[in-house]
């Protein structure tokens, strides 16, 4: 929690230097690991290995900037003093059964540290922005290309309406996707934009995303657009997605 709170002064410095803000997600797990000098006589590294290390990495991969997600084993250790804001069931790669992960937003007792609530207001766009998207499979971009459009925008994310007709073609919640904005001739207008799917609206074939990486020109365009629509009542917030 202290690490996340420390990002505030870090980003104040980044802003003063003219750089974009930094964000980090944190995954925490509790379990048995092997710790020590690992390798051979030619090369030895002091490291931590084991299935619990791999699981921690998987838990971290489900986070977005500013979040702390913990495993059930860690939750059992801190539940008396930890402040939890919801949980999700996920099935990480290499794990046979689904697991529950919990979002930590604070810790009480002698620590008394709390992360400020970050509610996002989504505003309707005056005109949908066409795009294509692909789902990331591990470190690789999937082969299937899907059509959609941005229909709502927040300070850090957006709502995407998919043009696919089947619900099963929607990306899975907490999956990572790459997007490309299209111009009027339906040609790619932007370099790759990366985002994480935070929630689904299967009935409307839509989903909410949190941007994780944007080319500078795209970020400026979307930031300017958000500032414009957030000042006008006709594009009033449609809801909160936290």
C-alpha cells in the first residue's frame, strides 16, 4: 500500500519534468518457495523459484495501474487488518482450478494506510470512433481481428462496442488487448494501443477497458476529447466503472 501511495510524489516529479505518469500493479501471494544461489559454478544467481512464484506473476498480470491484488492464501494472513474492495475468480495459466483474488485498498491496525478511491466517470462520445482489436495470448498478439468502436470515454479508459454478433467473441474479463483506431476509409489510423478489459456487458456486446499503453499522438487526441466532452452536460456520465 505504501508503494502505491509513493507513486503520487513520483508522478508529481514526472509531471514537473514533462513526462507522462507512471503506474504499477502489484500482485502478492503467500506460499513455499526455494530461495538461494541457483545455477552452476560458471554462473550463479540469488533467486526465488517455485510454482508459488509463477502464481504471483500471474496474479500481477490481472492488475491495472494502481491496484493491489492478493491470493486467497495471502488474504487469510491479512484479512483481520486488510481492507478489501471486491474479489474475482480467475484461472491462471498452469493452474488446474479457478482461484479467487482480492483487491486490497488499505491496511489498518498500526499501519493505517489507504489508497484513495478511483472512480471513473464515463462520458458518451458525440460520434463513435471505429477501431479494430486483437486479444493478446500471453506475450503474443492473437491472429483473430475484431471490429468495434469506442462509444464512451473516461480519463483512463473507454467503453468499446463490439461489432461481433456472438457473445463468445467478446474478450474475457481481465484479458489484454491491442487496438488500432481507424480513419474514415477504415484504414488503420494509429499505432498499437494496449488495454486491459476490466468488465463486460455481454447483453450489449460491449466491454470496458483501461488503457495500459498509448502512442503519444493517440493519448493527446483522447485526452483532449475527454476534456471537451466532460464539460458538456449532453455527454453526462453514463455510470461509474471502478
